[in-house]
C-alpha cells in the first residue's frame, strides 16, 4: 500500500490550498494519501485515499504526541517518498516525523501569511527539505517563492 506522497493539512483553508497544489501538480490520485484533521468525533474520510487525524494547535499542544503517533503509523504504513503540507500544527508535526524517518519534506506556507511566515512555518523551515512562500517578499533564509496557489 505504498504511496509516493502524503499530503497533509488542517481542515479548512489549509486543506483547500493543499488540494489545489496537488491538482495543479498532476499527480495520479492513487499515488497520494491525503491526510486532514477531523472536524468532529463523527467525521469520516471524504474519499478512499484520505485519512483523518486528530487536530492540535498552540492551545492544545498536550495533544501533540497523539498526532505524532498517528502520523508515524501512516508514514510507516504507506512509505511515502515525500510529505507535503500547507500547515498548520499537524503539518509541522508531520514534517518533523518525516525528517526523522528520512523522507523528503516540503512546507508550503499559507497565502494568508502576507507579512511573515506563520509560526509553524518559521519552525518548519528549520526541518523541511524545502519551504515555500506564496509571497515574493517573504523569500530568503531557506524560504523560496515559486508562485501562488490561488
């Protein structure tokens, strides 16, 4: 059940941007495992190649080990070559897990961050193999601008 890449993002705008990136990249959907955070306890995956994980934020950092364990299981099961994320905290955790498991990792900071990288993005650029911004003025210091998703 190997996948070429795991694409992970928090539900909402982060996930919308990630979906657009994957669509533009023309990946075969069979090669991607989409991972998003649960909206509620009864949430189920929207399609076959999607998995759900718990959510975590700055306010609920105590939940980080749960997300780390969930991501560890997914990476070990699917053996992706790449892990790509548009954020937020669950994406950051997946970047760290991916790096520890010798996977290639990419952080794409949200288009909403016009003045500076997100807090998670500032940490991710220290771990991710590639960090991208959607604003040319934010490029530099291990952060590249390749264009906008939207």
